[in-house]
C-alpha cells in the first residue's frame, strides 16, 4: 500500500459500506459510532452513495441499507458470472417449488458471498439478505456445507485463524462444537443454520461440486416457525434436485 492514499473520502466510504455489509441495516448514528466518522460526514457520504445506487435510505425508519448499484462489480470481482448464468434457472425452479428465499453463494477468503438471490413470491416474511453481502462460513448453512468439503487440516487452519463471533444465542462459538457441526454436514450432505446468523431464521445449504472442485453453494432460507420435519424433508428434496441439475452443467 502506498505511504499516502489519494482520496481519503473513498476510504471513509468503504468503511461505511463495510458496516452495512456486516449489519445489513444501520442508522447514521450507528455508522458514525462504529466507524469513528462524524455524523455530518456520514450523512454527506451516504447521500452521494445513494445517488449512484450503492445505498438505499428508508426515510420513515431513518435507516440505511446497501443498494443494488454495486452488484455488477461484485459478480465480476468474484468471477461468478458463468456460475450465476448456469444456476439461476434452477434456482428459479427451486423457488417455485418451495416458495422460500433461495441463495447462491461463492467463497471469497473465509466468507461466503451472496452471488444470487431469489425471493419468495407469495410469502410476506422472508430473508433480508442482499446480493454481494458476505457472511462467515461457521454460522451459515452454505458456509458449513463448504467447510464440510475441507480436509481436516484445512478445517483446523480455518478454525485457528477465525474469531467465532456470536451473532445470536445459537451461534456456535466453540471450536469442537463447530467441528461436530461440520462433520454432521459432511455426513448429511448439507449444512444447517438454526438461528445462528439471525434470530428466528432457519436455513439449509449444500455445496456445489464437480470433479473434486468446489464452485459454491446453494441454500433455502425461511422463518423458523415454518419448520416441521415434513417441511424440511420437502425442502431438502428440492434442494438436492437443484444441486444435481446445476452440477451437471458446471
């Protein structure tokens, strides 16, 4: 990195976007407190970001979320264009079969990045995730499915360098418990997020593999109150159909 950066406002804008990527939604006061940037500067920068579609404001709630303007950059940066083109028709079919939130994720470092998302058509309670947002591997269904493809040595290295931060009361923060959850994902062929990333949210996810190569993962997310054994079996059945169809085209 050069000794002197040009355009300090860009660094501040990146800090603001980082907060929104981590927290999904925040007020100007919360962003200011987290970044150490004054509220007036946060207000000016977010107004500029809003003008180019990088953030969205909710004037009634006085909150800010990530916008959709940067999504084409996110897809290009993660090299997911071909994967999205292959997967999206099958994700749409999966969505129509179960009418729940469907995600396509790719691995970027130690994170899972949402490369595509299909919202439910006829349900009014759904996940607030956005394309381009990133989540930790250890507390997401897609992330656990990805970790289940790692060798024991790679999993140990991941755990050693990762802070198992708590997001909810259910978040796994014990390394041995995480190893057990990953092993269960390996046995089952899918990972589970049982209110670990968001309270009242439930998700199942499976990795996309072909010829030993990991391409990403797909998942189905829904409110926990809809969960029954029969409903999960239906969702898993449709999820594995989509997985097989996508992998056949990779």
